[in-house]
C-alpha cells in the first residue's frame, strides 16, 4: 500500500529534527570532581550549527548563570568565573544555520574540589612581572598547586599525594607520589592536570629529586645506589668507634649512598643508559663541614653525593648535574659517560677544575639558559665558610662557563629570614627576570628583574616539618596545548549523521582551532576504509586563538552503507593529547545545504529493525521517477519494491522477507541523482 499524507510527513520531520538538534556533552563529565577552577567545557558537533550557547550555573534551573556565552568551536575554557568547593550545572544549545531554535542538551553537573594551599602574593610592579602561572610542589604534606599572579589557586593535586618536580614549556608535569606501602616510596611519574598518571618509572630503585623526558622520548631520573666505603677521620670519628667501626679513613666498612642517572626506554621501561657517581667521583671527596657525617651516625649510612638536579643539553649531547653534598656541578659527555668538568668547591681528589672561587654550597636546581649560562639556587649552608657571611645565606646565581673557566655573572642575595637550608630553585624567565624559590619564610618565591629589583612575592605559608616547598616554576598556562576539530558540512539524514558526498572528485574539509596558550605544531593523518582519499598526512602550526582549514581530495564511488573516515590530530609537543575523529561518509548528496532537515529523497528508519517477517519502509519524495529496492550484503539486487513516478510527500510500503534467508540487507532509494540507503536485519 502506498499513501500520500502530508500531516504524517510533518510529524516525521519534527521528530527527526528534535532528535538530532542537541549537543552531546563531553567534558566535564557528569557528576565528576574537578581539581581546578580553569575548566575546559567540551561538547560534540551538531549538524547545521554555526555556534553554540554555553551556560553554567550554581543552580540546576539556570536562574543564576555564572557563564552564558556563545562559541563557534567545540571547546571553551573558562578562566574567570568558577570557585573551589562548589557544585555547578552546565548545558549547551546549538545556534543553527537554518534559523531554527536549537534544543538544550541534557544538563551535566560537576563539583570543584577543596583548595589545598594558603598562598598569598604581593605585587610590587605589575608591568614588569613575567606572564604565566606559578606551579609549586610541597613535601611532607605532599601536594602541588598552581597560583596566578594574584595568589588565586587555580589547580591542585587533590588527595593524590603528588609532589611536582619540573615541567616542560608545554606542561608535561613530572614528579612523584607518596606510596607508603612501597620500599621505594616516592615513585617518579609523568602526570596530567587531571592528576592522571601518564607514565611511571619501574620503581626498581629509589628515585628522588628529578625526572624528565629526553628528546628521543625516553625518560631519565636520579636513583640511589650504595657501596661500602671507609669512615673518614674527623670530629665524628669517636662516635663511629663507639659503634664498633675502625673509622680509620681506610677500612671499607660503612654504607655510602651515592646516585645513578638512569635512562629508561619509554615503552619497555628497560634501562638503556646509566651513569654512576661511584664510577666517576672519588670517595676521597666528601662533605667536611655540613654535618653530613654527624647525620650518618644516626642513619647508619652516609648520604655521600645527594644529586638533586639534572639537565640534558641536546645541542651538546651532554648532561649537567648538581651534587648537593659535594657542592659541585658537573658536565658529563652522554656518549662516553666521561666527566667533561667539575665546578665548585675544591676537594682532595683535585677533580674540580673550575669555579673554586664561586662559593656556592649545598645548591639545588639546575637550568641551562639560551646563552649557555648555568642558573642554580645556592642554598648557602656553608656560606659562612666559603663566602665569609655573618650567617648562612642563600643566593640565586647565574654562571658563565667557557674554556677559561667559570665566572659569576649575576647573583641575588636573599635576606637572612629567607635562608633555605634545603630544596628550592632558581629559574631565569623569558623576560630575563629570575624566579627564586626557598623554604625560608614558610616557603617563598620571589621574582626579581636583572637589576635585582623585587617585583613580586609569593608566600606559600608552609612550615616544617608539616610542609616544605620543593620547587616552583613559571608556566605559560594550564592548557598550553588545547584544540578542537569541526567537520565542514556535517549533515544528518534521519538516523545517519556524517558527510554526504557526490560521486566523483570531491574535497573534504575540517577546521582545526588552536585554543591553548602556546604556539603548537599539529601533525595529522587521514584515511578511510574505501580508499576514496587514500592515506594522507601533513602538519600545520597555529598560535593561540588561530585556526586553519585542513582539506583532503578524493574520488567517491557508490557504496552501500557508510565509509568510515578517520582523522588523527597529534600535537607535536603533547602527543598524549592526540585526538581521533571518526566520521562516516556516504556516497550521494542526500541533504540540501547544511541544514539538518530531511531531503527531497529520504528514507526514514525502517520499523521494526531487526524484524522477523516484514518491515515497514517509509520515505519522502518529490514528484518524479523513483526506484526502491532491496540488496543483500554483497550489493546484489534482491527485489524491486517500487519503480515508478511518485507524487511528493510521505510514502509507506511493507516488505515481506519470508522467502529470503535471514541476514543483513540494504534498502536502496533512488530518485534522480539522489540515493539514500538504510540497513535492516532479518531474523527468522
């Protein structure tokens, strides 16, 4: 039976549109807890939309909207409106090309976690402060946080006990977490701002102080190693003799703890390179003044080297390390493992070849500037001896190194109340200012300009032993790399959404929006199952807020069903943020324009589907010839249901499949140059 009933057609169109004109919400996930107040809102693309209205509210009726904005991409990052310890509700509505009213998505809720730090800042000269946010890690109470220039906390590690070590300019976060049940209780990790562990070192040895990624993709860290050595003669000698040691400076009888640099394969976690202080430093060199041998009496082991920072120079294929208890900085040839030079306090071996007059002691942190200068935080535990200060004094120092030796080119001396006996670091910023971090004053960071003028202070209000700042760095933002991809001419036809391409030569386009705070290169790969486009790849570089069109040329042939397309977009500096866009392509221009309304030739979803004897087929058509037929999974013609001129409107026909085997079939509707196909499953 064939019917022509306009009211039925209108109802069918309304239902179809109502079902598809709303966005699926992606992030933040429903009922999730976010450990930050800079929230990225992300949703799915809606066919026929040129923008989206985003609302967020502290009430589920959206009577008090905190965010109400329109965005043309699929990602919006809010940096201004959200607070800690609050529940929020959010939704998205498409703004349609057709002028029709979009439908609000479902409502998701999320909550922000508890604030962790008590940070406060003092701004002395706003115009000279370097851009970015400040990230710091704290030991003993084991957390990390990010604050803005005004001291507002915008991210923390929640209850994960993660301590920040360092980061790359693209915010690869490195650190450790407290694992109380493990012998090596501070495993090194790479983690995200969502506190997800991206990579973890094998934890076969105790890693401490530093871990970072090499340019070859492998990871390097500092682990503890031990050997047996003598107890040297000194004021501490009687203490060890009371314990039964000979303590004669010769007899190997006491545990010495040294350090080893280890490179792990990123995939297998196998050790592929290592460098051991016991192989390259003389045990004739040790701390004589800093009380480390007195501490060894209580620990029953001697903390000999205490390497606390490492930096790899790709240009020189060399490593730089900071060895706290030898008050020494060392440059190592990566290929051979040989020591190129030792800088710092002169010791009995004579291995220190430069910088004996620089006077730094028990230093922490290490940075190599673009000029090849070394920046470190001179804790100054021995400054009274090495520099003749009235009391222990900490400094941030910058050192130039050449063939003639080492020279101090810049220093900033901290006031006495900010002396930092442990941890801390110094970082030369992009604008030449220096960010200096010390445990002094309950944990403090200072930003000073090259003239030594104080511009900014951060007070973390930590106190030993319950908390001690470890390091702090200036980062460009939480999201240096963030992007979204919009499909050009995304359309829908009843229950099928995708791109509907005419037969022959075509061009398919995507719009890539860079929404992070840093310039980034995006590599992309594109392929499809039917080889309409062959495999294609390329790259594009975008700055913050920029966007570009990525196009692919191909040749479309007629098929039954969908041709799956895959676009992979991989940020060069953050491959962990790679995104895969899966999309169906259909042969035949089934939708007029880009508005998601049923076409002149449209199959509606068959009912029931699957079916066990007969299926009801509904379709819309305009005046003209049409062919409605059934084909099997291989595309072979099974039965022609209609082949005639048809009046415009909604049509309906029933197909009885009792004379055919069960399986997968396709309904194929052709009118003029338009084709629509629906899949049905026959179950006996």
